[in-house]
């Protein structure tokens, strides 16, 4: 089963149990409070499952994107050429020369 379908189903189930909770709280009473606690426990379980599925989807997308990267990443990646070009340009302009670096 597709994970996005599972997410949609779990979201519907969370909304359903939240509605049951709200209705039980509005009615009040001892039995309705028991229904509220039961619905809250089920809803929290569904939310936990939903978070796990979302984490799996995000991890899969991260792994797929990481394997498709064509350029370097990380601190300072892609800056070295720019800094060297700027140093050459500034140095040559200070002595009155013309830079072919850019």
C-alpha cells in the first residue's frame, strides 16, 4: 500500500477520533468521560503511526535526493573559486592591471 494513502487514512482516523472526543466532552458524565479517554488513547496511537509514516516518507525522499546530487554540499562548498577570483581581481586592480579571471 502506498505510504501517501496510509497517511490519508490515518489523518481521517485522527479526525474521527477527535470528533468522538469532542462529543464526549460536550455531553459530560462518567460514561462519556470513559469514552473520551478511550478515544483520546486511540487518537494518540493514530497520530504516532502518522508521524512514523511521515518520517519514513521524509527519510526516503532525503535518500533519493542525496543520491541524485550533482554538486558538492557542505560548509564552503563552491566558494573557493569565487574567493580566488576576487583576490586576483582586487590584487590586479590595486596595481592598475586588468583581470581576465571573471
